[in-house]
């Protein structure tokens, strides 16, 4: 049981960090960023190039991954989403744009890095072993970094001036604008921050699972699962959804390991039942 709980917490910390970026973008801009998984993949490949290929320190590679994805996010918001939101009154326009960006990023990543699985050296060697728990030290370190990132994000949103402005923008866009909040600036900052979080998780997990050009779509699906479980646009819900999905996956892989890949089939069925009973998620409100 201790092994299942430890694996669930480790997975949940990663998933929560992925979902935080997605739900932040949705809360600020009412945009479903279908390219979130591709941003994760790009972050993984940046870390792979700097740490795995060039041999530079992992901390530098992770910082470069975060910075690269923050720049990509800011450019995507300013030059793609912002003009579409201004010129179109239909929400479907941003959804189609997000899907197009996802396909474009898939193609670019495939051209630059190919389709092979890529991995990097472990950031720390060794395994923690007790009577009922076996956990590699690199997984423990990645989990601790992810939890520290979640705590830092929450503190930044709660106490910084930028965080308060983004929270005001998420609560009521018009009222925030009337009170002097620069909507364009903080939307761009929020999108960049969401992409940064995806890049950080990609940089962390490339050291554990590796990365390839085809996992962007599945990662996006997992991110949307977490957002739906917790409630669209709710930061606390994204964290809760991440840890719930992590525990469900850990328990499922342990209980159903003899049945192959049936774990996610069970998770999807349970999710459909859950959403039929609570369509707005654990903490969400009706859309619109």
C-alpha cells in the first residue's frame, strides 16, 4: 500500500503541475489550449538537448526549458490568440486555432528531433529501499521539485502584484479592466506562465520517462482530464485533479496490471460516471 501511495503522490505532483498551466490559461482567457501537451514535449526536448546532448548542468537545462516555453507562450498569445479573440466573437475560433497550433508544433518537433524516443542520464543515482517501499532517488527529487514549484506558483498568485492582477482578471475581466488592469499584458504573462509550467514538467520528466514527438496528444488528454475532475478554471481544482488522477493511475496499474492497458479504460468510465453526477467538477462553476 505504501508503494501505491508513494507512486500516486509522485505522479500526482507532476500531473498537478501540468494541469496548473492549462487551467491558468483557461481562467484568464477562456481558451482551451490543445497545444499544452506539445509545449510539454518541447520543454522535454530542450532539456534533452542541453543536458543530454551538450552535457551542461541539469539546473541550467531546466531553466532554459522554462525560459524557452515562456517566450513561446508569450509569442503565441500576442500574435495568434490575441488577434483572433479581438476579431472573432465565436469561442470555436480559439479552439480551432489551438488545435492548429498543436498540429504545427507536432510537425516542428518531428522535423527538429525526429520520432525516436530520447532519454538523458539520471540526475541522481541510487534507490531508497525500505520494508514496503522502493523509490529511486531521482523520482523523489523530481517529486520534491514539482511540489516546490506548485507551492511557489500558489504563493506567487496569492501575494505578488502580478498574481493578484491575474486573479482579478480571471474573476471578472470587465471589472478588472475598469479598475486599471492591463488585460493584454496580464493575459500574455498568464499564457507565458502556463507554458513555462508545461516546459518545467517536460524538463523534469524527460529524466524519468524520456520524451518523443508523439506524446503531446496523450499529455493534453491527461491535462484535460485533470481540469475536468477539479473544475475548469479553478487552480485548487487543477491541483486536486492532478493528485486524484495520479492516485487513480497508481492504484489502477497495481490492481489491473495483469490486464494490460485496461487501466485508462476504467479511469475514463469512472470519469464519465463522475461528470454525469457532477458536471462542473469538484470545485468548478457552470461555464459562462
